[in-house]
C-alpha cells in the first residue's frame, strides 16, 4: 500500500475519533443546557467536512487504480510503437510532475537525467501532446452517480422485454392422524413480472475539418463522453426512475407501511419515521428488522452522502455510535453491522422522501441490457454545412424483481 493511501486511511480514523468527541461534547452540553453550542457545532462541521473528504478519497482509490491500469496499457502500446521511449522513466517523471502541480517549466521539477529525457520527448511544451489524454483523464471533472450495476443482477436479453416469475406462494400442509380422511390442500401459484427495455439517445454534430485536423480522436472522445453520460443517466433511473420512458427505480415501488414485515407481492415493506427531517437509531433498527434473515448476508444500507453525514452522528441507547467506518481499501463502512453503499441519486432527508433503502439488491433488482452503445455516423444529413451528424443510443431496462428482499425507510 502506498504511503499516500495509508495516510488517507489513517486520516479517516483520526477524523472519525475527533467527530465522535465533538458530538459527545455537544450532546453533553445540550443535555445540561449549557452554552457554547454554536462554537462546538462549527468545530464539528469542519471535522465532518474533513471526514467526508477522506471517505470520498477512499471511495475514489479503486477508480483511480482502474484508470492507472488503463494508463499502463496505453504506455505499453506507445513503447511498442516508439521503442526509444523509456516508459519506466516517463512514469516516474510523470508522478513527480503531477506532485509538483503540473508546471509548464519542466526544469522546476526535480528530475534525474533519464526522467528529464523521457519528459522532453513526450510532454508539451518539450515535445508534443502525446501523453496529454492521460493527464486529462486525471483532471477530469467527476460527477455524482449511483453504482447500481455493482449490486444488482445484470444480464443481456435478445428481445424488448424480460419476463420473470415469482415463486412467492406456498402449498398448504398440516398434521393428520394415521387413518383420518385427507381433504385437498391449497396449491401454490406463480406470479409474473415484466421488465421492458427502454432507450437512451444522444444526437450531435462535429465539423469535418475539426475531425480531420484535431490531434485527438474526437469521434472516440465523443463516444466515451456519451457512454459515461449514459451510465449516469441510467444509474439515476435505476434508483428513482418513474416515467413510462425510464426503467423502474428501486425506490419507486409501492410502499407498504401497514404490517410492513409481512410480504405482499408488488409492495415494499416500509418503516415511516416519526419526524420529517430526522432519523432515530430505533427507526434504523426497525428498518433492518423488517428484512428476513436469509437476505441479511448480502444486504446493504443505501443512502446518499448527506444522509450518511447525518446518520454518522446517531447513537444507540447506551451512547454507542451506530456507524463504523472502514479503514481498509475495498471494505465498505458499516451501519448496525450491515455494509453501506453510497447512491447519490437517493433522496435527502426531507418530508415524504425515501432517504434510506436496505436489502439484498442482487435479489431485489434486475438490469437487462438489450444493446450496448451504438454509434451511427451520418455524413449526408449535414453535408451542406460541412458537418458530420452522430446519433448514439443504448437500450436497457431495469425493475424490481423481488419485493421481499428490499425495505424502505421513509420520512414522515
């Protein structure tokens, strides 16, 4: 593990301990009716901001590792095309350059002779833009999203609709005497559910000259950008989609608030909070208790960052924090002993909102892919204006397939 990553993980632990200490101090003053509350709250807000920052960095490390893997592949290809490039020295120089704030004057970076030579051969202004896509990738603006595909069941289909069946009933059975007469018992029946395929699209133009003269592959860049956007658009729909043109969102099922622990086909067991803008430890525990034990092993609490920040401060009746942050890469935080996943498309804590979902999403939600990203390049529609028309589309569907393995916590 690198020193940078180790330092960030240690920062999480330190910030969490300071946050708990500030919260304990605030609770004590509130209980005794003492002053100085505003000062403590300001202190706690700063600590929480540091903790949020550290947690977000931890969540980003795995994505960065993936990006670095792509970078390495790209550099190997470049080395094959240009044998004179010293990839090892270039990678080392790039790290130093990045840590120095990407100065235009490479002489400001403390490079050895091999590193300097590699940089001068590959980095503008010393030699061109051949590595700049890699640099741009690191500096790309990040967008909030929800990694629903990581937790749901995902499959491809060859039609416009997925049809599944619910085996959610049972045959009747009972005790009987040795020679007693036997009457006919009830037989279980199957239920059917359907997940239709929906369509996303993007349509834009790029001039022929720009495509010809750009030193970047603009067509590939545009396809990548649209693909990323499609990913965020579908993720939002997988969480909150409710229109006829979108996949069904996992929080848009029919909430069952009466006898919420009893299964009813087509409804999600729901715990309603006492307050419209508050959540208590008992309400979180009650939500967890709605789920049957066989589902717990693969279950997560799903919420956005703002809700996570609120829940981090909640204690049980003995003054213990319900939240337990993870200090290990790839290991999620825990709430009441259950893992937590951040879905930024979940609603904030507000009147009538489903702020928290809990359950086994692998069992509860299905994503069906019909076609991946397809690109239609039309050079004729805009030929008179010297432009190429690009039409991109993707067909995908999503919906709840098991209402028993998912529960809601809904604000009053």
